[in-house]
């Protein structure tokens, strides 16, 4: 597929596009690392381990609860996953994710061990400690506004170029493989799908608020909206 795309896209997508994109991605990664070292050094030191711990807890919880039995913990895990679906790399988001997953894992600790004897319950305590360390160090780090702004500008330059290149590749792929949707989906990132879903939810929320302000139910596709479901509380922090 990688070779067929530039061949069929013609001048709009030169054969060197993949190498150029890799070079731009490398530049973005380096600039992002320099920016994080300035504005959020805790992530540079603890971020990789924090993300690993979050993934471990999420995987263990999904394995336990994927049993076709409906229970409150299923809804809790779904809310936590949705709440953190758009998380970036900042220490504040990682800290909250660690607390949320650790809280649910703690309440299901015995069942987690029973379902998977290889599950190490110490990862729950580690998640809480990492959350505290990230929060504490984030409060201690206070970079000068001018320094962080300059680093952000430098990071954004290759980032904009990367977004443009990726967009061009996806447009070309959508056209070239328009009769092969299973291939076209491969070039659509999970982030983009989540971003579009979040935009749709936000649009629906604003429409609902506007309808309530006017004393009328919000409409979708010309039809009155269904009665709102009971509010779902946000993930709690133990």
C-alpha cells in the first residue's frame, strides 16, 4: 500500500513523501521533548512509567470485566476511559488518570488477582505514588512565560507541517482506495476518530443547552430529541 499510494496519487504525493514525513515527525518529537523539559519536566522523568502503569491497570480491568455480566464496575470503567480518551502528555492529565484507574482497581483488587494470578497488586500503590509525584513536581515547576512561549512556537512550526503532510496523504488515500474502505480506514488515526466523536458530542450538548434555554427540546436531524438519560457522575478520585 505504501508504494501504491504515491504511484497512483501522482504529483500531489511525491515518492519521497514517506521519508519527508518521517523527518518531520522526528523534528516534532525533538521539539516536543524540549518543550516538556521546560514546561512539564515531571513528564519527561515519570511520564513513560506513568503511561505504562495506566495501560497495565486498564488492561487488567478490561480483562476482568469482559465477562458478559453487567455490573456497576462496567459503567465505571467506561466512564473513566471516555473521560481520559482525549488526555495529552501533561502531568495533570496523567496524574488524574492514575488516580481514577487505581481507585477502581483497588475496589476490585481481590477479583483482579483471582482472574489473573500474574496481576501485581503493587501496581495500584505505584499508580497512586506516581500521581502524587507528578502533581507535586508540576506545582514546583514554574517556567518563565517567555521561555515556554518560545519553545511552543518552535514546536508548532514542524507540527503544522506534519499535520499538513498527514492531511495530504489521507486525502490521497481516501481517493485512491475509495473502493477499498478497509484499506482507507488504516490511514485514519484513532485520535482523529475520537476527535470527531468528541466534536459531535460537544455540538449535541450545545444544541441541548440552547433548546433548554428556549424552553424547547433540542432537535437532531429535524426530530425532537429523546428524553435525556440520567446524568452520569464523573470519575471519582479516591
